[in-house]
């Protein structure tokens, strides 16, 4: 059989299509592979592009069996789907043009500034709540935000720190830098159909297994670890 996994196809370090091989690569992709290989030797994995705004719907509609896509666990999403994990904890930060010309040091400084984030993300809600005077621009993809800042159409991009680090790596540190002052906690979980407790338990068990056997750390080092020297401790899974 085949397991379909929703992930990002444009997100450096987590889920991004390699133009040379057309394969999708990154930490989310590696985590998904480690989970699916535990289901059985004959199970194929098929990755489906799942941008932020359609993640719950893709699960509810049955278009994917699970979503591994920098997917923050929160209560609003839990009303429609369930989460295994978390398997990683990020924190929302701010990316600015290199040299930080507007001296943006934290979330308060986003008031009165033009800030970009992605449709259907927790990031955009956090900016609106914590910097209510910010002028918010929404795009489908983080690369759209990065292009807008490069072109001078926005002053800052705000989302999870590891996503921003990937954009700095992709576009160049001569163009962008990360402020380095995270103002939220973003536990990334694996989205699965609501009420599928058996599958959720299976995924949580497998996550604990790869924490123990070192495969989680290997997956991190080969992906996010290319821009983040320290391998963090994996977070405890939440078997709610």
C-alpha cells in the first residue's frame, strides 16, 4: 500500500523540492520516512504538496493520511484533526534586511511596520495579536514574503525561527538576517485524522523510538543542522 504525506515543497530545511532530482527533501520529509518505514517494508510513501492554508482540509477531505509540514499544534486545529508529537519545537522570530536598517529588535517594533507572513499560519495570528499596529501582508508561501522584502515591499518577515534561517541560507546573508529574539513557542506535530487514536499512538511510539535510537538526531543534523550547529533535545510527545 501507499501512505500519502502532506508536506511543504518550498520550505528550505523542512520540505523543499530538489530541482535536480525532483525529490522533496528536509527534516519533515525525513521524519515522515522514519514513521512510514515502521508501518511495514512494502509500504510506499507519496508526498503531496500541502501549503499552510490547506493543511486541516487536506486531512479532513482524506487527500492525505498525515501532514508533516512545520505544523504547530494548537487547540483550534485540534477541533478538526488530531496531532501526534510534537517532534520539534520552534519559536517565532523576525527576519529583516541585512544590517537591520529599521532597528527591529523584537515583536513590539513591528508596530507601524509592513510585515509579511503566510496565509493560514499561526505566525500571522501572532503578529496581529502582539503587534496590532503592524501593516500585515499575507502570501501563500514564505518565498513570496522573502521576495517582497528583497524588493522593498515589506519591512520584515515573521515566522518560525528555523523557517527564517532557511530563507537566509537560500537568499544569502548579504540580503537578510534574523533578529534572534523569539517571542512564541511553536511545537510541531504530525496532523492525522480526528479520532484515529490507534494511528496516533503508533506515530507517538515511533517518535519515541527514533528519539532513543539516534535516528531523530541524524535526521536533524542532515537538514536543519546544516544551519543550526546545536542538535536540540527532542520534545516529549503529548499523548493527550
